[in-house]
C-alpha cells in the first residue's frame, strides 16, 4: 500500500526559509490592476531565479541532500520550469543536472534549460509519465528530485505560504494552480499552519482537470490533457498526494482557455507582468469570483516562460485589462 504524504510542519517551513534566504527573492504582493480586482493581490514568482516558484522546492531538495549523493548529478522530470530550476541549482552546486522533458515542451523552456547548463532529454509525453509511474528513476545513477511527491520539494514551496501570511494576515482566499500538487501541498500546508481559516482554492484548466476529477471520484483517476497550460498538464494525481490535497482544498475550480488567455493579457497590460498559461491560471479563477466570495485574496502567478510568438498572439486577441 502506498503511504500518503503527510503535511510538513511549521518548523520545517521555517528551516527551509533560512536555507533558501541566500537564493530566493521574497515575493511582494502586488494589487492586480484593472476593473473588478478590488481586494485581489498577485504573488508574481516570475522574478525568482530561473523564472518561477520551482526554485524554492528544487533548490531546497538539492541543498538538503548529502553531498556525496548530490555529487552524482541531479535529475528530474519536467515540462520546463522544474528543469530550469534544476539546471540553475546544478550550476550553483557545480553538478550535472539532467531533465527528462516532453518533446512538445515550449522551445523557450528547452532553450532556457540548456542555457543554464542543464542536459535535456526529450521523449514522447506518454514515455515521460511512464517513467514517473514506473519509478524508473530508481535505476538511474543520478539523485532524482521528484517534482510532486518529494517532501523537501513541498517544504521549499511552502516558504511562499509563510511570506503571504506575513504580508497579508487578513487574507481570506488563496488561489493556487495545480499540476502534480507539490505547490498546493507546500503553500497550502504552510498557510494553514499559521492562518487555519484561509479558504484554499485549487485551480486547473478545464482541459486537464486531474484534481477536479479525483475529488469527484473520491480517488485518483487519469484524464486527458489538452491545454496551453503546459506547466500543469499532469493527467493524474498520485495516490501519495491525493489524501493531503483533498484535506487542504476547500474548492477546485476549472477555467477555460479563453479565461487563461484573458488573464495573461490582464497581467501584461495592467501589471506589466509576463505570465505563461499555467502562471495565469490562478488569476483567471480569482477574476471569475465576485469580491464578496473571495474577500481579500491572493492569486499565485507561478511562472513566466511563454514563447514570444504565443504571447504576441494572446495580446493581439483583445484589449481587456
């Protein structure tokens, strides 16, 4: 029987914050610009090293390893942002960083991983998820960093939750994008540890509703994924993660591709923030709720690695701000 992931403790999050202090940039909350956004703040993690929140969990996991294990080289599976964080961290520690990525991953992300000195191995998406499901990393010589179920990854991500609690103690709702669930598990657990009444809303694209489907079925199920939000295009929630995510989430919302694209435009035009599809998910969901429902809310903007051509296309589609 697979053991369920247990929520990290406040002490673990505090220790992670100290370890990461020399690496991450504390993320200031910024009011979302434009009409209908009263009481809504964004947490733009796009300014972190390697351009996303992933540096928190990946760097924390690698920094927590025994030096002998880390020296073997580090590896992961990623649609892009985890791979970028791993490459950055590998360069920081002077070790090889290897990432298995789906062959349709955005070129921007693939090139960014290579520019940071990371090794990219491309494979069909089915093979990528088969590698994870079959735990094929156990036969590798590398020290593997699992993007979702590894505790030290979740603990590192949770440092963002403590920053939000300190910056906005009166927060009512947190909107979190969900792929494999590592961010939700970390940030949700950290925020609940200090502000237990916060409403936590998990957000997925309608084209890849893994957690939504699992909650409806009462167990993990596999779904098909077709979405521009490649950073969260994970077709299943693992059995290890599901119990914790079910406990943390008050509501799971689905947003359309049109809502995501409108949120990308809104962030770019009203806040001068460039977000990829997955990075704009939480904002899209928050804007779909009236102020009376969400109260004082924070939407995580998790990454900004979007191909230039895709960004131009989205911006040319409309002038909503």
